[in-house]
């Protein structure tokens, strides 16, 4: 990676050589840190070989397939930005507008693709309007009614919005977006490059959960379920929770550590931190748990577990309900510890049952998340906007 001036934002470009035949896309990634949004973006870029991609990010992204180019402000502080005064927030938005304009002009892009939804990307949408460059919005989450959302809807005009699930598409339609402008396209999720290793029975079932350590992901629910399962079947389970800390939410991680200690689970539940290779983590577990207590817009952790051939236990809400059915996973009530306990017990009932569920889950994931088809669908959106 090139040396980076800490007072300036960072942009990333795909490793492909410039090609006049390729459409040039500026992706704007405005998020709290490297999570599912950024990972999905990089995997989409990797899958679109006929696109020259530039990624303007509010935080550093490490990936061997891209090289860094300095272009934009890197002072996004996540939740703290909501506490800024009006003038500070205005300055922040102006910085982003300028950053997008500089990047778009410097790299002569054909289209601006904002990666985190409507209301978070007002600055990038203004920049696209100023430049008169076509715009695409990737809606990766829910929107709450606000003045910023109404402004974003006006700036959107006739630009298309890509919804990452049917649940997100339906949500957008409740906000009075034109149905003709909303395209539902699942995220690209790259499958493991190496075959899944056969799991060797040890007599102890390994239950795992992976994803960013933030409260709505349901880690406390899993810890409470672990306590119950340990009482019912001492020594039958161990639990691993993988994921990085969200900036500003360090106290949440401390609360999880305290809960594990207070429930006497120190030797049974482990926080393993960030994992660079999620498939290595998944390769070592028997049951993957998704227990988000708020509806998930999509739930890529479910897809990753399915592609890894792991039996999935998942919350029956939001986009997750599109990925898992009773035949290819085990659904649970995301508000109930007892429901999670029962779901894990069902998965633990026999290795044959887990294997059958995992095999059907893998088939479903390969069908819904065909990389070539999904990348082509996004490329088609670009073509309708640019004529290329």
C-alpha cells in the first residue's frame, strides 16, 4: 500500500489495468469500519472483471487485489458524527462532496455507486448531481424517516437503487420509492477457495457465531443460551464468537466478557476477535448461529456458513428468512433464549441431521448467490445508466 497522509481520505482502485472498454465506477463506502458492507463491495468488485473500480472509503481497507490512492477525508467517526453541531456536520458534508468530485474527475469515472444507502450518502449524491454523472445507490440497510432521507430521495431522481434482499426492497417501497427504480440483487458472497475439510467428531459440539461485535447481532442471546445448554448437558458444547469491535462500542465487548465470567462460562465461551479468513473459522465449527435481535437486511454470515457446509441456526426475520427455510436450516425466534436453545439442540440431535441440513443449505446458497449472475445484474444496472 502507498504511504497515506493521515489528514486526507483514502481511495482504492482495483488491481486491473485501465481499459478504455471498461466502465469506470467510483464506489463511495461510508461506514463505521470494515464490516459486511465493505466486504460485499470488495467481493462485487472482484467479480466484475469488465469494470474499472475506484473505492473512496472513510477508513482504511486492506486487500491484496487493490492498491491505495490518496483522495478523500478520513475523519468519519461513526456515531460521534451525530453529535456534531450543525456547522461541524455541514463542514463534514462539504469535505465529502469535494472528495467525491475530486476522485470522480481525477479518474474520469462514468458512474458513481454509493455503497451504503440513501440517507448516509447525501454528499455523494450532491457531488454526482454537480458533475452530472449517473448515480446508483446500493441499499444495504433500513432507513428511518428523516429530513436527510427526504433530501436523498429528491437527489435520487430517476437513479436506480439496488436492494440487497426482498425484505429491503419491500421496505424501500413503504418509503414511497418508485418500484420501477428499485432492483433486488443479492450481494456477491465469494465461496471458499478450498474444499471444506471433513469434521472429525470430538464428542463436544463446537457452536460458532461470527460478525461485527455490536449489540443488535445477538451475542448476549447466545451467551445466555450457552449457560442453559451447559446446565442441561455439561461439557457437551463449546462456543466461539468471532468478530471485530465496532469503534465507539468497546463497552459492549466488555459487557460480553463480564457476562461470560459471571455465568461461569470462561472455559466454554470464547471471544476470538477479528478473523481474517472467515472460512477457516467456519471450518472448525459444527453449528453456525445467527441470532440478530433486530431484523437483518440480508445476513451474509448465514450465506458464508452455508457455503462452508455448516449447519445454520438463524433468526426468522428480515432478509435472513429469505436464506433459510426449515429444510436448509433451523429457524428461531430472535427474541427468545429458549427458542435458540431448542434450535441448537435440534441441530445437535444427530450428525446425519446436521449434514443433511448443511448440504441443502449449501445448495440453496449456491443457487441464490451465483457470483457470475449477480455481478452481471449489477453491470446491467450500470449499462442502463451509462449506455455502455
